[in-house]
C-alpha cells in the first residue's frame, strides 16, 4: 500500500488521474451494469471479468474500453448498439439467447414510469411527413435488392412469415402467410384490393395470380417498386396489378379490401389517425381490411439504436393505440386479432442464418460495421419476439354495420 | 278559416289551449321524429299517420298520447322504453326488424360529439362499488330461477352461444360455446381455473366434468350460486367445483386460467382497472386468460332505458378500453380476439322465441309491463347485435413473456 503511494506521487497528473480511475473503479462500474440475474459473463479490456448469475453464462461480452463501459451504464441501448457496430463490444456465444435473457430481465412494467418521464410530444416531433417518410424508407429499403435477395425467401417477402409447422421452410412459410392473409380477407376472384406498403410486391402478385384479385399497391421505395413492376411484367400480371410509387396518404378510390402488411410500424404514432382516414375513405360498406404489423403490449418508443441505424421514424404501436387511432374513430368493427410473435422469431432466425451464410459477400458489398449492424438488428429483433418484448398482430376489421362477415373461423388451406 | 275563428272564441281557455296545440301541431311534431329513411309507419292517437321512407314499412308504431310523442322527440331511448313498457307505445309487425332499422339509421360517428357533451365523469359517479354491484346484480339475476328456466337452454347459460351452424339448436350452441372457451384456453385435466361471474355455473361444471379441471367460480347473485351448488352436488362435482358467493375483487390465489364470460359488461368503466389488478395477481407466469363480453366499436354509454330497467350499472366497453384498462397496465399479451356478434343476435332470437312461447306463464308470474319490458329488451339487444351497434368479443391473453402460447390456431372440436 505504502509502495503504491510512493509510486503514485512520482506519476504525472494525467497518469495519476488514470490510476485513480484504475482497475478498481472499472470493476466497480462493471458491477453497476443492470444485468442482475442474466446468465452473462462480461470481460473488460483490462482482464477483469464478472458473471451476473449463478447459472452458467449463455455467452460472454467483451468490452474494449472505459468509454464503452460508461456508455453502457448511462445509455445502454444506444451505447451497446454503437459499440457492437464499431467492434468496441463483442459477443462470444449465443447472441440471440443472450439478448433474450437481457430482455427478459427487464421489468416491462417499469416502462410506464419511463414513458411518463419522456413526454409523448418529444416523440411526436419527429413527424413522418411524406418527405421524411420517403427518406426513412429510402434509408432501409433502398439498400439494394441484391442485398435483400441474399437472405430473403424467393418471393422477397420482408415481413413475418407463417409456419404451419415450425419445421417448414421459409419459402413455404411466406407462401402460407400470403394465403393466411387472403383467407382472412375472404378474397374472391375479381375483388379489388388496395395495399398500403407493398414491399417488393409479392403479396399483390400472389393475390392477382392465385386469387384473381385486381390489386393497386402503394410503396414509396423506388427500388422495391421497380422490382415489383418488373416481376409483375415477367409474370404477365400487369393487367391485374398496378404498382404505384406514392405515399399511403395519397391512396384514392374504393376497394373491396384494404390490406397493409408491415407498414404500420413505419407510419409513426402521430400519423396513425391519418391512416385511419385513408381506410375510411377507401373501404365501401361491405369491405374488409387487414392490418399486419409489429406491435407492443404497451406503448413504448422503438429502441433508440434501432431507430438511429435501422428504422428511422419507426414506431411499433400498442394494439390499443391502433384500435383507438385507426379503427375506433370510424366505427370499424374488429372481427379478429391474431398474435404471431413466435412466427416472427422463427422468420428472423431463418433470415439471420441465411445472412450469416452470406457474410463474406455482404462484407464485400458494404463493410464490417454494416455486417455487425445488421447482425445485431436481426438478432435483437428475434430476441425481442421470443421474449415477448415485441408482438406481431394481424387485425381483421369491417365496417361496424356490415353483416358480410364470416360466420365462424375456418382454418386456411 | 273564419268559421274556425268564430268557434274558437266560444271555447273555454283550457279548450282553446288544447285546440291551439291540436292535430296540426301533433302532425308537425310527428314529422320531427328523427326517423328519416326508416321504413316505419307511425300512427297517433288522433288517427294521424306518417311513413318515413318510400319503402313499404316493416312495422307500425302506435303512439297513445301527446306526452309520449313529446318524450320521443326529446329523450328518445328512455321515452320509447317507458312508453312501450306502459303500453303507451305499441308496435305492430316485426319489432326486431324495426329496431334494427332504427339503429342502422343512426350515425355511429355522431356519437362522438354526443359523448363529449356528457362528461365521462357523470357516468363514473354511478360507481359499481361491491355493495352497488350486489344490488345491480340482484335486480336482474335474482328474478327467480323459474323465470330464466322458461327460456334459457337446459344448462341455463345466459351469455352468447356459439352456433357451429346457424341451424343448430340453442342447446347445441351453448355446449359448443363452452367447448370453444375450453379450447381457446387450452384446458387440460387438473388445470386450476378461476371464473369471475359464473351465472348458474354451467361453464364451471362443464370444465370440471368434461375436462377434469378444478374450478373456483365467483358470483354475487345468491339465487344463481344456490342453483349452481345444487346442480354441482347433483352431478357429483363438488370435489372439483367450488362456487363462492363473493365479489370478483375478492378473488385470491393463483390459477392456470382466468375466465370471465359475460361479467365485464357489469364491471363498469371505472372498475375495469380493478379487474386488471385481480387478473394480474391471479395468473401465474404461464397462465392463460379469456374475457368474453358485450362490447362496442367505440365508447358510448349503455342505452339509458336498458340501464334503468334491465342492467343498472351496465357498461359494455369498447375493445380498446378493455385493452387499455385491464391488459396493458400489466403487460399482458393479446393472443387472440374474435367477434361473435352475429352469434349473439341468433342466441337472442332463440331466447325471444322461447320467451314468447311462455308469455302467459310469465304474465302470471309477474305482470303485463314485465312482459313488455323483457320483450323490448330481448328484441332491442338482438337488433343491436344485428345492426353492429353492439359487439361480442372473446379475448385470449397471456403474460407478455410467456411462450406457452399456441403455435397456431386450430378449430375447436
């Protein structure tokens, strides 16, 4: 001890400051990480290590420096995402399992207080105006079709699949999902359908090809619309499917069915009611609609890092927000709700495995930090659905007065 | 004209006042009734008559006096109910069809403004405290089991049935409903179930008898609980079913399943969150719950007359109120919602037909105004479900983190 005092006095001011915050401090900080009960080992740059549960760790997180450690303490989500992306945090072991454990260790009810502290207004300010929506969508969906083709299914469906059996292939499950949607809508030959947010157009083409529907599909991603149109031409479907590069707010006309699969989470909390207005002016008295979206059990902003790096402007709404903002103002009747979150976890597992198989190619197309960013996004989304932190809802609805509704449920073919 | 002036001058003051409000005024008032487009004929005591639609009338409403006519203009729901009950308003023709037309002629969106005018606080004041709940329930459910036995099914189920086919008998449909509930809960032998509001105990006994469940069922209707216990003893089920005469707020213990069929509409808007707390403390991590209740597309108070004469303290909540007040605060996940309103319309049709067959008996048990009151209640409820004015929701839910949820839907046996 006295030895160390003697040595210290001989150090420069800078060195002394570092020593004061030395290994002891770092280990103390390490112990402050909110990971109690999570079967994780954390290893620091200086060799210090700590486990947070008596159970054998699922994996190990290596932290490169003190800045990263401090970030994790004060702004966990963002700091972890950025550090992982930049290689200052590295996970050895089961990334999804580890993230799922972290999500499960959170108290979902604590979010309430947290939500009160940050007024909703702060979220609302980032309004998804038509222009901002276009930029947001461009950020994610215009990364290049070649990239998505590497790990999506053959039909390029970038939304939750539906696995009749967990052992089914992704291709089977995406087809089954499209059939499930058609079945729930009660789609018949000649029915007019409008689709808000159509991705690469798989569902629109499926409805036209397999069910004889006449579809107008809207999307503001230029790359996706171009692909969708080419594909429709190749399949000789241009008479029955029209792909329109425009915002959902500009949908006009009336249709037997309104369908939106995986767009609601991009609409934003403050524009949900605008979507409700669009549906209201679009759906005739006996029309039927379906909304398929990533949602929540309770309102809560999207993870800040995911919002920054993956889905700017994204907001997975709570089920009651969707009812309150979109369906209730126009007296729509909810006919059916199904929660498919475990199917989304499995879909993401398929995507992540395919993504991993093409790691070298993707690295060459972009760079290392892109690969890490996307791996973390895919893994954390899978963990979020597996831990119940996120939900996948399909809502079927009709006009309040319409009796043109199914008498009872039947199972899709 | 001059002749009438001469005559008038010879009348007493009282007579003159009557004459001034005479037939011309009554017909003018008649024309002010908000029935535009409804295929109804209205006939007044003085022989005046009017149709409100070019279509042939579904039925005819006879109005006995000016007081009734004025009431219909200024306080339609209450005045019509009271006049019908007292015989001052009489309907010839299809009562249900007529009421359905009236409901369909209303603008459901106009309710919003109406709702704003009457602060929710006014509704909240009629709080369903445990004591008031007991009085409210006594008012309706303790009318005498003999009365309900006349027109309910064999098992005495007084909630929406589930008709696998619209031609099925009521007895079949009530059994199918109980099976549907057990199926949605995934009930297995030995499972512990708590039921909040158990009526005459049919579901609780069904779960024990057909599925080997162990059930504790709560109800504050003395007549119903007595019947339920007798019936359980007769069926030798007392080891597995316990009927408890107590308020849902006093439920204790934990159970694999929480089920409530047809009680939520008696809980009241201001106590929904209390029910949520009960469910939260009752359901273990892998528990599953089901709420079956009369609901709305949008919040709106129960018809004032129904509240006065049939269901004091009743409030059929909008779906999003149930999510927001009961499930969301505790991070429950909605797994499944089904809207069975057409099944309730058919159930009510069965009840009404049976009721009508026993009219003379019921008249002898009570009196004429009781018969008219109940006929109007059964008919208007049927019309409300048929016109989309009311909904019947079944919600299945689980803890947000539980993965013990069905992989996919299957159809009940």
